[in-house]
């Protein structure tokens, strides 16, 4: 440690590496001391920011002033860097997905335990306010007992033209976005996942999935859909939750949405709707006197809590918010979805 502060070095100073560097500016007891990247231009950029530009990973790991190594490289490099850093006595903050398989993850967890260092993963979307809003609605039983949750992220630009499109480097949308929205659903819905069904899309990329649909059935009977698309020119809602007494929807990351709930199940209000081919009562809209529309609860978050927890855990004042068993469960769920896609069958999970 330097002057009672924890010093971090960022390995991989691209988009997310820069993000970590900016966040670390906001702390009194934690700071970014330096950067290592294989791109000389990024090292030059880091030097211009007043950060030490390390010439190699070994130079980072030999620096006794570095307490934390932040890994923000392409996915296939996470394991090798993390193992080497932990064996050098460094604490680890790793970008997601933590690695490419549950077997690799087990090796990393075992190494962290053997070396007695912090090994955590930047599951930053646990702080997304749209997710926290839906979690609050679920846990407060605003809709009564929930029976279905749908979580979607849609875009229309395909996969970025970098390592995200290459299988060998851990590309594809399951590993890029699935690791987030599946983690959110597992954090929200209690109990075991009974079955998993996955279908991968290959619209613009045939090497990795550029979209997917994963359906989970929990032992409780709740179903959950996780969907990501990169060829969606009309996006469906970010969240859609159905309960016995109402429905909640969030349109996008800005938390635009609403709750519609029942006020009177007994009032027979169905006015038949005339369609081109006949009448329907079943699909007739409800009248205003039987339902109410509510605004979404306002849930605020602070992403700085992630690094506050890192400092607290290293200091022995708290325990890590991102549990190893949670990382393993999500990794195995993604693997189950890939097996389901390959077989075309629903697969058992837990």
C-alpha cells in the first residue's frame, strides 16, 4: 500500500479499462497508479494522464506498491493474467465474463483461495436502476405472485468488429451480454433452476452467436426469458413482468415504464371486440374501473459501491458482494444454454 491507500494497476486500457480509470479517480482510499497494455498508443495515452506506463505484465506484478490488478483485456486472456497476478500476491478485479468455461473458473477460484487474495468480477449491471426497479417490484409483491419475467437487450448494429466476433477470444452475445442479464435474473428469482432451453442466432456472424433466447424454468414454477439481439430495428421492452394481479413494463435503460394492476376481479366488464373475422371477449381490453396504472418505484444506485466493497473486503471490514458460487452458477447456466442449442432440446440444470 502507498500512504494508507490501495493502489490499482489496470491491465488492458481500452474502453472498459478507461472506465475503471475514471471511476478510480473518485476515491480517497483507492487510486489507479499505472497501466499496462500491448498497444503503445494506449500506454502513451495513459502517460499523458499522469499514470505510470508499465512495459510488461511482469513489471506490474513485481511492483510492491500495487495492491489490485484490474483485468480489462479480451476474455480469453483473463484466466492467464489472473492466475499469474494472484500467485504474485495481487488482489484481482476482473472484467466479465470472468473466463470462457466453468473449468477455468474453478481453477481461478482455487488459486484465489490458495493465495488468500481477493478475486472478484465486475458484474457492474447489478447496479443498473432498471434491474433494481424490477427486483423491487418482484420482492415487494406489487403484482402478487409473479409467474413470468422477460429481460431483453436489443440493438441493430450487429457485433462490434473486434474480438467480440471471434470465438477463440470469447466473443458472442451470450458471454458479452448474457452474463449480465442471466446474472440479474438469478439474483432476482430465488430457488433452483429446473430446466434451460437456449437458441442462438447467427444473423450477421457465423462464428459466434450474435443473439440468443434462453428460457429458464425455476422449481417454483416461475419462467424467465433472457433475450439479446443485435439485428432488432424495433426494440421490445427491456423488462416485462407478469404477476397474478398485474403487469409491469420497463421500456429501456432510462426506466421509462409503468405498472398496471387489477382493482376488481369480480366486476364483469368485458365488452366484446369486433375483429375482421368475428368477436372476442377473451382479448377485450379491461375498462378503467377494474384496473389502475401506477408509476414505477424510484430506485437509485451508486456504481461506486462496487469498489467500496473491494476496499472493504481487502481491509477485512466486509465480504465480497460478488460471490464465487454466483459466478460459477451463471457460467454453468451459459454452458447449459449452449448445450441446449446444440441438441435442440431442453436440458436439466440444478
